[in-house]
C-alpha cells in the first residue's frame, strides 16, 4: 500500500522518519525491503548502504510504527466510507478525518456518526424535539417550560412538557458527549490531573492480604509505574479491590458548584449562568452530560490507556530480560552433567557430551526421605569419570541448594575429576520436557529425565536450548499472564530472532527450533534442512544449502550470512561475511597477497587496510568496514565469557541469613522496581532500584542484567513472608531492624537511605556475566516494607 494515499499532510514514511530522527529516504528504503520479505536482522546487518545504517532497534520501531500507521489508514478509509454512505461527509469533516494523527482522535471524530442502537436522543429527534434543544441552547432567555409546551404531542410519545424537556436534554447530552475536540481536551486534562484509586472490598481483607498496600490507595495516572498498575488491575480481577478513576485528586473535588470539567463543557457550548430562565436547565444538562456520559466514557478510555502503557513497559522489561538471558555466556562444548533436583522423587541425572548428545541418565535419592547420600556420590563420580564430565549444571528449583551441596561434596571428595559446578535456571524446563519437540528429540526418554537434559544443555549454550521453549514460559517478566498475549508474543519473538541472528547458528549442529529463528527460515524449512543434513551428511559449503528442497534464492539470501559451517571447504563459510560479498574478500586477498586462510585473523595486515579502497558500486563503506572487522575476528561470539557464582557455605535457608551478610549471587530477573537475586536460599532477594548504585538509577538494567554474578549485602529478612531485602552498595552500614545507616551523597551531604525486598518466585537465569558498575544516586526510603510499598511488590 502506498503510505501517502488518503492522508492529509506527511506520508507514513515521512512521519516515521520524523519520529526516528532520520531521513525520509532511509525509511522508504527500509519499508521497501521489509515489504519485499526481508527480515529486520538481514536489513540491519547486510543492507546498511540501502538504509543509511539503520540498526536493529530502529528497524524494530519502524516496523511497529509502520503497522500501526497502516492500520490507522485502513480505519480512516472505513470511517470516510461510512460517513459518506450516510450522506453526512462534508469537506470540513473530511479534512478533520484526514488530519487525525491517532486512532483515538479518529474514533472521537467518528463517534457521532458511528452506527449504534437507538438512543434516547435518536428517539427524541424522531419525536421532533431537536428544535426545542437548539432553541434553548441558542436563547437561554426563553422559559424551558413555556418552550416545551409547544412540543407536547401524545401521538409522538411526548405526553407533557417534562417529557419534551427530557428529550431535548438527551439530544444535548449526546451532542456534548460526542464533540471530538471537547472529548480530546477533557481526556488530556483528566490524564494530567486524574488519579487511580483503590479500596478493599468488604470481607476481602484477609483473603486479599497480598494486595494490602492498595486497600486505601490513590496515585496520579502520570506517576504510576507499570508494575503498580498491573498489580491493582490484578487485585480488581481477583475481586479483592474496587478501582475508581478520579478526574481530580480527591482533595481537589469542589464541595459545591460545577467542577472544572463541567465549566470546560459549558464554555465549549457558550453556556453561562446569568440568571436567565434556561440557564439552570442548561447547567443541569452539562452536569448530566459530564457525569453520565463523558466521565464514564473517559474513565474507560483512561483505564485502557493505563493498561496499555503498563503492558508496553512490562513487555519492554520482559523483552530486555529475555535478550540478556538468551545472550548469557555459554559454557561451551564441554561434557556436562545436568541435575534436576527433587526430594521424594529423587534427583534426575543426565550427562550430555560436548555436542549435547545424551550419553547417560540416572536417578539418585540423596535427600529425605531416602537419604542415600553416599550411594549418590558414588553414582555421580562414576558417571563423571566414564564420560569425562567437566561441568555440573544444577537446576535452581526445589532441593536446589541441597543438590548443590551434594555436587560440592563430590568435587571435594574427588578432586581428580576436575569438575566445575553451577546453578542454572530451570525456568521452562518442564514445559520443554512435555513438548512434542522433546518427544521427537529425546524419544524413549522419560519426561522427568528430559528436564535434566535441558538443564545440562542450557549451561553449554543457553541460546540454543532456550529457543526450544515458548519465550513466555522462560519466566523473566512481571505480570506476564496479565498482558496482551499477542503483543507479548510478537515482542518476544522479535527478541529471539535478533539474538539468534546476532550470534549465528552452526547449520550442521543446530536443532530445528533454533534454525527456524534464523532470518528467512520458516518452521517447515528448518525441518527440511535437518532432514537433508540427516540424509546427506553435514553441509560442506553454504551454497550446498540451495540443494535443500524449498530453500529458494530469497530464503538463501536472507539466511546464508547467519548460518555457519565450521571446518567446511570455504573458510569464509564460518564467518558472518555474506556469500554475496565473497568477491570483496577475494579482492582483498589479491591486493594483500595473502591466501584466505592466511588473511583471516591476521590483524597486523587487516588493520592497515583502508576500507574505502575496496568500495565498489554494490558494496559501500559500511559493508566493507564490517567485512574487515569480521575477517579480523571471524565468527566472534558477542556473548560474554562464562563464569559462575559461589554461594556461601552454611547459608542455605532463609533462617541462615543475617542483616549485614555479604554474599555472592546471580541476578535472575530485573523489574522496573529492582533486581531479583538468587543467593542460594531458595527464595530470591530483591535489591530495590534505590539500592543498586551509589548514584541515581532510572532503569535497573543500567546496572544489572539477568545472569550477572554480583556481590550484595543483606539488609533485612522477613521470615513469615519469605522476603529478602538486598543492596549492591556494600559499604552501607546496616542498623538494627535491617535499616541502612546511610551515607553522604555527592550533592550537599544529605544522608540517603534505602530499602528493598524479595518474594518467593521461580528464578530464571544462567550465572554468567560479571556485575556492572553503578550509575547515580537518589534519596532513599529505609525499611524493606517502604521499598516494597513503593514498588507495588506482592508476595
């Protein structure tokens, strides 16, 4: 569709360009590529000259806005057609419709013309009462009762003057409530001044205790964070809370007389109280319009706006956490043992070789009630020795810490094994275990053992394993089940696609779920690639992919650069250089006098080359620069180096924690209000955003990401509610009661305080990255309860 058709003013492409702060030509080029079937990763990586270097984040925003604006244009055409068919489309109205820049504004304009069931206003018009309404509005000096008497008509259902005035009022109320400019103005006023308030429902105080922070609560719309909005909406859904939309703070509501909103409505229609006969009747009409129509309508609008804003932020947080988790450091191709902990049902054991192939499975019972500790140690030692296991991955669910202690005992007793242990996320492992793909991938293996296989493999390569699980099941979001599942899935799928293509995929070892995330490869095509590989052996060259049934030229173009062939016939096939650019590399090889295998990785030679010397009519400076960088470090993995956290001996349960303890832990999840950290006691602690750094932090992800290994201090422990408050500011003093002593800030010496908290939850992270430095400082509340209340945090 041509984005410029039917739009008054800038085209879709021009609007997006202005929003992104780029040239219109860049957007037009990107739209052309996306419409032609190109994927965002392909365009971002291999079409930089065409788009002027738009990156993947800009392209994702462009793609989203393109969809929204095209839907807006489609709706605009529908609205124009509908109004035109009613014979009411004037030039002025057409101009209004064409100038509408948002769906909300378009619907405001369309509201008076939108087909609806018969209203009181329509019935009144059919009874001939519109002249009465118009007359009283135009000339308030007329007595309403006297004017209405002339419209009494039993045949038309107008039995007396009161009925006539009721009909006239219905007409005016509808007119006032459907004025698009008025509705838009009132909506924005209400958004800037209004509050969302909550009250506990009678008798729900005990049952809904987790929502106790909202039993008597009110906060401005514009200051409500995403997690608080979603918490309140969930409380309402669970019938614990009653929510109301207040147009002004409760303290600002006038005791008598019209509200500011009623005055705005009156001003819009020239209604004033001068003591004329119809003024009081018109004022009542305004009040009726506000309270029965506009307030209700705008209340629904603003609740939707709040939910939409909250969902967008929650999806953003989930997507960012998922990206960090998928790009967590891989342990690499090393024989790994996976332990899926359990008490009564035992610890499930799976050993996979360096390629992830399952070579052994077992079940041991080291914990209560069987207590077969010695026998379990012997079994694990035997399996480690037989299969030369280098890593032991322990799932972080029930019995995790006890199983971690078992693994450490194994290492202590058998140093000759030289194994390293790590606690990893088991989020989604049960989903994978019961999936159709797991049945196909691990035929004949019991469901309970598949989880252990997944745990082992996700330590080797979290990206390759986690792509087998529905992103929503990985568990690094907040209130994810309350969100629009369509929007969430679309966003998370984009994250997975970007991550997979950023890392690249070994086409000879990748699973079908991993391959289908590669640019240009569908689920069916991924299955075809695997089937062809199984039948014909490993691919020796990228060009051999063209022999795969249904893998055409377009799919090859989109996918080839992201697929790697290790040890193949052409050394370039293991790099991120796209086959279409191989001639450029051959030219570089000729110019330098080095064969390809001598040139690749030869920094001394490559860093002396001028990229501009190899630019031609097809490949510009950005692509040549990328090619030289790739040749310098071919197939480089953008993920960080692998490392593990060490949990403190003797600290295994909540009761072992003491305020002031300094521990090492793994960031498992990052929310808008702080970071959850696994410190090895089965419940994550919460480091509130105010406790993450010495300086002010607006977004916790500026400081930490899922998978980071960090050192933290215990501020407070709430045993009854199983909550742990942590801080990353290790030099803070903790006073009795779990409060921090505070310290001077950089701006004037005020003493800052902080709080935090934790909740029992499923943890989700692979221990990998080193902790980051801090950003900024802000004044802090002190107790954990205060931090939790600020966060809208629930147990």
